[in-house]
C-alpha cells in the first residue's frame, strides 16, 4: 500500500491497521474493523455538527475559507457576479456548464413559462394571518405545491427532475412576491413574461396601478448580483437538509421546503434580518463601542459576522459592499450603512474578533441593501431562499445521481440508561417536591 494511508495501533489490543487516505479523508467505515473482540461493534467517528466530516463528494461549489475563495463549477464568484445574469449562473450551478446562447435562450424561456402559480395557491396564502412571517408562508406554500404536482415524486426520472427544477426555480419569486403582497393586503400581481427573472420579481412585488412595471435597471442589476452570490454554498446547513430529506426519495418540493426551514434560522439565512434589527438596536455610530463590549462579554453574537468555513473575509461580502454603493447612488445613503461600517471597522481591529477569525459574512451587508431597495426585514430571508433554490436543487440532483449515496441515517453515542425493569404506575415514586430556593 503506498504512503497514502494511516497506520493505526489500537493500544487496547496491540492490533495494527492500515487505513487508506483518499482525497484527504479516511472512510469512516474503514474504522469499523477496529474492535476489541468479536462482539464489539467497531469504531465510529464522533463529530457533532459535522465540524470535520465530509458527507458527500460534490463538483458544484468550491470554497477555500482561509483564502476567501468561492467558485461555482470552477468559475470565481467575482467573474460570475460581474459578467452573468442570475439565470445563467443558476444553469451553471444546476447543469455544470455555462449555457451557450441557444441553451440560455431555451432555459430562460422554460423558466419564464413556469412562473405562474396554480390558482389554488392563493387559497393556501389566504389561510395565513396578515402578519404571518413571509418565511413561514413560503415554506408552507412550497411544501403545499407537492400536492399540486404529484408527478414530482418520480425523483429517479431525470425528465421529471428537470420539470420540477423548472417549476421550483420559476415559481419561487412568484411565491415570495405573493407572501409579500399578502402581508400588505395588496392584490397579487401576475408574472410579466416580457421582463427578466429579477425585473419580473420586482414587478410582482411592487407593481401598483401603472399599466406596465418599469424596474430601475441599477436596482434590478444589484438584485441579480445578490441572487448570484446566494445561489449555492456547498454543504451549508440548508443544503445538508436538502440532501438528507432528498435521500429518502421525498419529492423536491417538500425537500426544498425543509431546506428553506433550515435557512430560516437566525444562525443561517435568518441572520440578514437579524443584522437590521441589530443595527436599529445600536441606533447610532457612537453607540457601537458599547454594543461590541456586550458582544465580547458573551451577551449576544454580532449578527452577520463569523462563518464556519470562512476564517478570512467572505468574498461575497466584498462584492455586496460594491453593490451597496451602486444602490445607495440611487436610493441615497443609509444611516444603517454608517453604523455597519463603524461596526466592521472596530470589530476588525479588536482582538476578540481577530482571535476568533470573525469577519463580515454574506448577511452583514445584504440586509442593508435590501432595506435601502425598499424590502421589509421580514422578507430578507425569502430573498435568500429564491436564488438558493437553484443550489439546493443542484445538491439534491447530485445526491440522487451519486451511486455512493443512500438514505441518510447517522449513528449516535448512546448516553442513556442501561437496561432496567419496568415499574408499574402504582410503584413509581413521587419525586420529592422541589425545596424552595
Ligand atoms: C450563512 O455555512 C454556510 O455556508 C452558510 C452561509 C451560506 O451561504 O449558506 O454562508 C450563510 O449562514 C452565513 C452565517 C450567517 N449567520 C450569522 O451571521 C450569525 C452570527 N454568526 C454565528 O452564529 C457564527 O459565526 C456561525 C453560526 C456563522 C458559525 O458558527 P460556528 O462555526 O459554529 O462557530 P462557533 O459558534 O463555534 O464560534 C466560535 C467562537 C465562539 O467563541 P468561544 O466559545 O470560542 O469563546 O466564535 C464566537 C463564538 O461565541 N462567535 C461569535 C460570532 N460567531 C462566532 N462571537 C460573536 N459574534 C459572532 N457572530
């Protein structure tokens, strides 16, 4: 065996083992041979929150957290954000190559013709209170679409998968816009097929009585760039949920709803909404030092800062900051930006954050842009879910096509009671009343 191996001696038995190394990993199943005797189950790895566990092989997104590198299918995010439309990048993420002119035209046409929602969808939405959180409405509505498209359960049929991908990529902006209009008590705006993906989203959000919605091209391009930056991010929390849910061969609508549910958490995609709340809580630049002291004392986290992978600047944050300047040229500078810039300036000089390698992540500036563009904080995570749907579906499809993958079912380390005899109800002791403190 070449030197691409670990030599392990089990001191419990003095037995030696050669464990092959592939792609910088060892197979956890290769550890099961390490036993203390025939009745021993064998060694497992224990890795809460998967801090050091590769759950799959993937060719979709590459991240180098130390160098601040992010690439979709090998292309640097900076080039894609500068030169592509979101749908072009969605095609790349989903199918592995940048589309040629004919492929792009066909793809945009197909997605455009899947933006309409079945009319019953409005009835789902009417069931929500006026103040229901848009993420709750989006998650529920996406899951409900599973009942509208029962053919989606044919997950092993590539043609069916392609149709569901078109439906989900096409309909996410419509669902998002409908949740927003519902929360404002406004009539729904139907898709306008003359508009681009992002302009049509803006149309469905903001069209009022004008005969034809006219999107501000600078804001539309900024939103398209934000969609590109959010398209995929390898095995993040919600992608893991997409893969795990899809591994039982559940249909892609309920799997996408599950992934969106994971995204809604404040430590994940919900952070962009929390950043705005944090900036409003700080209120002004001069109050930033006191807030940072609170964070360093452990009373709260600095929302929009830190990342499991990026131990250097999140490359997306840098591009978003560039886009923010373009947006503020249209909308006017935002006082929240001044607070955010001061927060970043102080944090990046402070040992607490430097030692923990905490830098602004994708959520730190995105919320400020969204708010300046007129979005309410409650819809920020919905704006994350729209483009990430392409990434989730790419991960889902790659999982289904991977011959090594099967239903996800982790092991555990059992820490409960050893076997014990049943106690009849009448013999169960009444716990002593807690003594008053
Ligand atoms: C996204 O994974 C992805 O790729 C996600 C994402 C994507 O595109 O899919 O990039 C999108 O989710 C971005 C992250 C958005 N979340 C936030 O901004 C919330 C605030 N950030 C943190 O909660 C945290 O940084 C995480 C969740 C992002 C990462 O958490 P880790 O990797 O589990 O790190 P940790 O909690 O173990 O923290 C290590 C140390 C701890 O201090 P000590 O216990 O060592 O003293 O750093 C501290 C943490 O307390 N810390 C922070 C902090 N983040 C970590 N302290 C203050 N503020 C923070 N934001």
